[in-house]
C-alpha cells in the first residue's frame, strides 16, 4: 500500500505543527531548521522549498498561534451569546483554558521577543493584536479602557505561565497569579467559595 501523498499546503501545515513545540521551547533563533525538518519528516532542502526563509516559517508559526487564540475567543463569544451569558467572561475563560497549551503561550512570548529584530514577525504580531482587539471590542461592546484591562490581564497570565508561578508558594507569586485575591474572596465568603471569580 503506497503512502498517502500530501499537497504542498498540507505539508506546510504539517511542518508548522511540527515546528511549533520546538520553537516554544527554544525560540525562533535557537531552533535549527534541520531539527524542524527532521521533526516534520522531510528533507532540509524540501523545508526551504515550502518556506523560502526561516523567517517565513517563523511568521507562519506566529500566524498559527494567533489564529488559534482568535478562534477560541470567537467560539467562546458565540457560545456565551447563545446561552445568554457574559461574553467577556467567556472569552477570558477561553484564554485561561489556552494557558494549559504552553506551546501557544510560549510561542507568543517568543514572537514578542523576536519582534525588535524581525520586522516580519513584528508585523504578524501587530496584525494579530489588531484583529484580536477588534474582535474583543465588537463581541463585548466594552469601552477602550476595559479592552485594555482585558489584554493587560492576558499578558500577565502569559508571564505567570512562562515563569510557572502556579508552582511557587510565596506571597508575591500568589499576588500575580490571583491566588491571594481568591483566598481573600473565600475568606469574605466564609469559605463557601461563592461566586468569586479568578
């Protein structure tokens, strides 16, 4: 039985999927293209037929990461609206769910770090934030200061994931992860848990 042949577009998608976890661990600069080709099961030469430069591949990885975030936000907003629930809270919850997918969060942080020296990556990140801000504004109807706070909280969550602060049992770390706020809310609620948010 002959192997299934993939189109160039399918192969590109497979390379991006193989590269994403490698880049999440080491960053764009420190991840060798040879290692990416090996993980994708293709030759090094074919990798550069699919992506003419390493920066082209990096941009594709950034776009994949940000497309996933956009899709999760849009899906959460649609589901919340259908149930008559708070759209902003649902979108925030969707992002918290993404925190368990470390490669997405770390890939985004690596893209931020690469932006000063890689204009194409910077433009891809700007495009993403433009689209995400538009989505959150449109779906929630929130004013600019609330949208700003939404993204500020998301960026703080990224940092807590990158530093693995959930595993640090010290007051300063619990302030940043919101654990102290949750404890205070539980105390105020008499330990019942109530409706205290994260």
